[in-house]
């Protein structure tokens, strides 16, 4: 039976789907607050639950010169301001077990990046905080493999778990989505989220950074909602061309309302037929 997860004032696992989004990495306090506020107004108008996502550090950049973010202390301070001033739950990545406790003092959801989804110490450290844990499926894992990552978090007594599909490595800078992954992972009993923007990422395609095919974000999101997911995850930026991280696979903020309206109509059709 599917479990419902409560994150702040947001319930994940009921209709409508929850939207998780924001800039890939924290680029500063002002842009974080403005973007979170804009998304919050859009989602409130549409009746879509919202969790703001942005990372204080992106430790897996392609190049040593890639922008990583403000770091743990400054980044968490900005996320704390988003929570208090915008009034929404926040999600952020962690990249080592030692970051979990500090991040959990602010973040409502601790996210285990896809490339770290088998790391036992990180998964159990996140679980022990009692915060919700979003495990992103590794690009190198089959959907069925995710049950072992889930069990690692469950071993701490934590059942506040989300799992996220974000594509599978196919070589030559390409990720492919097998939509069978959604019902397979739903069978593990926890809400499933679809990451529509990392699914179109082209890892390391630009030599010193990743590229992306943003034109496929919307078709993939539509497909995921039609298959049946509890959440949609997107990197959203006011101007992806100026984004300091993952701009090539981010959705422009001014397109978000139209996209969410379409996704809601698909979900409503799915559950009224």
C-alpha cells in the first residue's frame, strides 16, 4: 500500500502531485527568495503543493572550475530565509554523511544525489536525522535496485522516504527514461517523483560542463504524470541562459505556470476515467 509522506505543510502521496523545484544551485539570497516566491505564487494559484529545491553545494561538477554554490553555512542560512519568508518547505542535496545533521536543522528534505545513491553511510546518516529523505535513482541502477537503498534508510527507523527517477545512462552523454521504472518503484510502497530536467541532462557534453536538451522537459513530464507519479521535480530558473549550473536543462520560470496547468489536466483526466 502506498505510503503518504508529510513534509512541513505538504502531503506527498495524494492528489494533486507535489511540485519540487528551484534553481539547481543557490546563486545568492536575492535570486533564491525571488524565485521561491514566484513559484509559490504560481503553485498556490493552481492548488499544487510546493517544495523549494536548491543546493548549497554541487560536489559533482564536470570541471574543477564549475560553480558549486555558497557552501554549507551560507547556503543553509539562505534556505532558512526561504522557509521563513516564503513559507514553504525546502529540499537540498548532501554529499557526505557528515553534512546530514547540519542540513537537517534547516532542510525539510535531505536529498541523496543519484551518483551517491548506493552510499550506505550517507543514506543511513540522512535516515537518522528523522527528516524526509529523497533518494534519486542512480543513472547506473535499474529501478529494482532502489529497494536496497530504501532498506538502508529504513534500517534507521525512518519511513519518510521518496524515490526519484531521473533517467538511466546510455553512454555518449545521453540519458534515457524507461517509464516502467515508475510503477516498479511505486511497488516499494513510497511516493515516486519524476525529475524532468535532470532526465534531459547531457552529462559532460560541453567538455567542461554538462549540457541538456530542454525541449524534452515538457514531453517527459507529461508522460510521467500520465503513468502516475506523486511528484514532479524540475530545475527552474528566471533566466536559464545566465544560470551558474545546469542552465541547459532548466525550465524558464515564465513557462512554469503553463506547464503545471497542463500536468494538472493530465492528472485529472487520469483519475477521473
